C-alpha cells in the first residue's frame, strides 16, 4: 500500500538522523487511502517536536496536511 510505504520511509529517514535522540510514531488507519500519523521526536539538544499529519493518497496524487511545533527544555 502507498500509505504503508510512506510511513516506512518516514521511519527510515528518522532513524538515520544524527541530531535525533529518539522518536515515537503511531499511525491510525482511516481507510485504504486515508491515514493519520502522530509522534514525538526528541533531539540531542533536548527539544521535542510533536508531529500530527493527515495523509491522503490516491493513484495520482498525495495530499498531506500537518501541524507541528517544537518545545524547548530549559
């Protein structure tokens, strides 16, 4: 499936980032072409990135809408 390949690619890219300490990702399948991903990425400097993304795939196009923000630890 296109969505499964997309999420596998995200996990692969994140696992290779040298500035990242750890990450957690969870997906929730809505339909065969619509999914939701949420997660947290903790960076080496202590900052935390929260990821929320709706992903919609069709055979011809990919549409992504996302919201993210960064929290800095003091």
